[in-house]
């Protein structure tokens, strides 16, 4: 049985995501099978205890963010399977989920607990990544975020994703062409919808 997360009080999304990464980060790696607090997920017979084996061998950035949101008392959009169970939506769907998230339209408004969605449209329907912003240093012009990667969930400096990006008012996103992976759009989303 996984150890309890022992969230700080009062809990907030960034603190929860950092604690989740510190205590269970490896289970969100490509070969991991995390447990989830969201009871409606496929195969989640004992929420918070049952390893979700169907996630083994898959990238889990959306799973990590969805679990963090759930622990913090927010809703993560899901889609329903034929058996009635649910999966968290993929990262590229999050900017369109206006009932769950508000778009941040100015870099100076970014705050801890916002989501950073990076969408490489040329990579198709599974070409996006999502993380949770953990801290912002406005004086130095730097941001840090935590998210799930191949080796697990961890915090890193995320400033480089927005360096050189230009705001596109038509999509409320920042477009960045100067990357090794090609052009992408960066969306900053603020969670709105509480569980209930």
C-alpha cells in the first residue's frame, strides 16, 4: 500500500504536486503504474491503493496533473469508456476545457498552481505535454514546474519554454518557433472547477 502523502496545511495545487512527485514520482514514469485518488478511473478498485496497470508503458503527464488536481480539490476533465469508467483527457484537450480552466493571457499574471500546456500541433493528437507551475520569480524572469516525464515526475526550470515566445491573441497562447522540437503553442491555464 502506498504511503500517505501527508499534504502541508493549507494545501495548494503546487505543494500537492511537489509532494506527489517526491513521494510517488517514479510511478509516473513510462514504466510505472501509479495509484490515483480519482475513484472513477478504469481499474481503480481501491482509490489511492490500486496500481493502475493499464498505464504501464504510457506517458503520464495528464495522469500526474489529474491526480494532483484531484488531491487539491479540483476537477480534471475526463472521457468516459464503454464500461462507464473514465480516463483523464489528454494534455492537448485541456486548453479547450473552458469550464475547468481559465486562460492566463499575460506572463506577468502567471502564478504557482497554474498549468503549463505545451502543444506541438505537428505531432498530431498526442503531441502535447502538461505540467504544474510551482514557483515564479518575477524579478529574475523565471518559472519552475513539475510534471511527469519518461523517468518519473520531477520539478525543473521551465523558463526556456517561454523565452522568445510571442503571444497570439487569436488563440490566447504563446507561439514559440525557436525549439529543437519545432513550433509549439504554450497555454497557461488556471484551475476553476472544484470537485463536487
